[in-house]
C-alpha cells in the first residue's frame, strides 16, 4: 500500500494511492497510522476519490528525528576520497527541513556548492531499542525516498575547521521526502531496487540498493544500540556515487524502483547579513 499526504485547495488530507487515484481517509496524520499499526485497516476509511492531477503534495510526515547514513556506498566514498567505514556512520538532519514533492528547494545566495543526494529512506514502525538484526525488519513500517540536500562548500569548510557540520545538512527545505511511503509488506529489504537522481533530465546518480555497504538490518541494529527509535522516525540509508551541484532554476528528480518519483525545483534567494 502507498500512503501519502495531499492538498486540495486549502484542505490537507491523508490518501491511499492506487495508480493515478487517491482515496481520502481524512486528516489522519501518517505518524498516527504508523504508531497505531493501522496500515491494514485504513483503506476502509476512504470517503472520496480524487485524480492525482488535481492535487498537490503535502509534507509526508513529522518524525522525531531523521538519521542519515554517511559513506554507505563504496563508490560514493571513493569519489570523495574518504576511507570506507568499518561500522555504520550516521548523523542527524533536522526534521524541520522536510518538504514535499514539487516544493522548492530554496538555497541562499552566495553559499557555494549545493548537492542533492538520492537515498532510500526507512520509516520506523514501532519503538525500538537494542534490537538484533533478526528483530530489525519487524521495526519497519515502510519505505520512501529522501533527498539529502547538502551545502557542500559549507560542509567542507566546517570539516576543515573541525566544527560540527549540522548546518550544512539542515537548512530549511534541505530534505525533500516522498512522494508517499510504501508499506513494508510490498518491499523485501533484500530486494535490489534501482535508485537514480536526475538534474534537468540528465542522470547523475544511478545504482542499486544492494550495493550499500551496510544493509538495513545492520543499520537499525547499530543505531538502536545507542539511540531509541520511535514510530515515524526516518533512517536515510546513504547515497551512491555521482553527486553533482544544483543551481537556481534546476529540477531535481529522485526515483527509486517500486516507490516512485520525488521531484523538486530549485530556487535561490537573498539573505540578510
């Protein structure tokens, strides 16, 4: 099942996606559906149907936290000249930077290079702590697409100065997520999914999720050794090689097999000093 958030005129609602049709189940937050394990019963709540063309996307979810994997594709580590990690390396991205498909990625003027990064994102389905690899899969509610937008020049400057680089990852609009999520019963975590990023129609990243260094059970096991994960939390599992900069006027498309297409325009804006 695909479940998303949509806007029609001024009304925002949760919808069940079936082909090009969206069945409204009212304003039930996605995180409520996940936390209460309602994915198997919400279809009965559909009150009306709409065509996808007559709707806009709304932000999918409000997670407690977004945890991102760094250097989880060997090819990406090699293109950046980074040492391959011996265990999952992760960092947090602010949940306030989540935007929906079709919303603009807004980049401040004169900030230097900005890179989008397509990633398979795991949505956690229940509270979990100290889970084993065998238990990890039962903690997954579903999967979606995340674009880990990064102020690359700022990140490198902060790394050089040995400062935290949280700000380079967490600016407003720097985490498009969507266009919806697919429940875990429709995707086998071991299934290789084609993952691709295009800028203005030109393919920049193209790989498969089976090329990740650390697979999903390893990631969840490692994170929950130290952190408690809650329903609705997002784990973004890393990006493959091919990172390329974006600029004002570009269109960024992130696509993952069996999930869908996450598309966002890029808009620059001035800031006050």
